[in-house]
C-alpha cells in the first residue's frame, strides 16, 4: 500500500514540475517575441537607444540568440556611424555605415538608412578634398604676398552654399581667418602706399633743391671734369642692382616691404633695425628655400 502511494506522489510531482517548466518556457518565449517586436518598432521611430535596450532584453530571454545579437550589433554600428558623422570623422562614419548595410538577416530599415548615409558621406568626403585644395591655393597666394588673388580664390569657397554646412566647419573657420589676414595686409599696404606717395613728393622737392645746388657746384668744375662726372656709370659698395630688388622676376614694392616688416616683427625678428634691402633679401631667401617669411625669420633671423 505504501509503495503505491509513493508512486502516485512521484507522478504528481513530475507533472507539476513539467507543467511549470512548460509554462515558464512559454512565458519566456512571449517576452522574447515582445522585446524583438518593440525593438523593431523603436528602430522604425529612430529611437535607437530604446531599440538597443529591447534587443538586450530579448537576449536575456534567449541567451546567445543569433537574431537578437544581429539586430543589437547592427543598431550599435548605425549609432556609431551617426556619432562619427556628427564629429566630422567621415572615414569612420563610412566604415560603420558600410557594415550596417552589409549585415545579413538584420533590420532592412537600418540597411536602407545606412545606404543613404553612405551616399551622403561619400559626397561630403569629395567636397572636403575639393575645399582643401582651394584653401591650400589661397594660402600659397597669401605667402606670395598676393592678397587680392588669395581673396579671389577664397570667394570660390564662400559662394558655395555647401561650404557653409556644419560638416566643413573647420575648413570654414580657416578660410575666414585667411581672408581676415589678407584684408589686414591689404589695408597696411594701402596705408604704406599713401605714406610713400607723400614721401615721394617731398623727395621730389629735395631733388630739385639738390639739383640746383649741384648746378651751382658744377660751375666750379672744369669742362673736362664735368664731362667725366656726367659719363660715370660705375657702382660702389652701396649700389643695389635691379635684380637684387626683385622677387620671382618682379620688383618688390614698398607696400610689400612694409607688409614683410610686420611679418618679421610678428615672428620675433627686428625688422625696425633692417634696411629695405635687408628686408628684400629676407623675402628672397624665404622664397628660394620654399618656406614662409615667418618660418625664415624664426629660423635664420632670431
């Protein structure tokens, strides 16, 4: 009798345990399905952080589930791509979007969004290369003291509406700074030209006076002495040849010398103690060495 009771009791316990296990498995499966469904809905609404949470919950219901893992990783990569794009790390962003698009058995919604982003990022990277080339050209023209031409080159950037987008913020800031430097140099050159004109007028008066004095002095010379003085075409140790006054085949203007003095002083040099020819030589040597006047000053004039 007792043996029979134990058999019945064992069967009852087994049935209870089996029923609990089945019920628990069924509930877990429902929770997994709900989490995956909610995750897809969150993706559709672009709530990526929420979607990640749902897919993580699904993995808690089914450990190492391939589908939940695929959706979670694909979502995380897309978010990483968005963050990289915002931070203007375009190569990184392109890499992430490409992986999202290549994901098999993942979200078709994310694949479509990644495809659009890839097209966008490739266009941005092409623009960056183009804008950098134009900016580099304008910088070279600035170094050659051709400020007007540098500004004209920069206009190619500022008239391009895309250049004002946040993706090109760093380049836009550099271009603005260069234009400001060009304008300041042009203003200084204009001021120097005005001063030079006034000095030229004064010099003209002095020359007339000197000529009168020379005419008076020449009266004290014999005819042969006057003729020898007139025909003298030699040079002395202070003579500056035409070539020594040129840079790249063009005569260095007073405005360029004034601007160069400012550059030398700004770089730590002593431009006020230099003659105009000293400044010309510094400009010529910097050009010959293929470096900026600032770099030349810091290397050779300090």
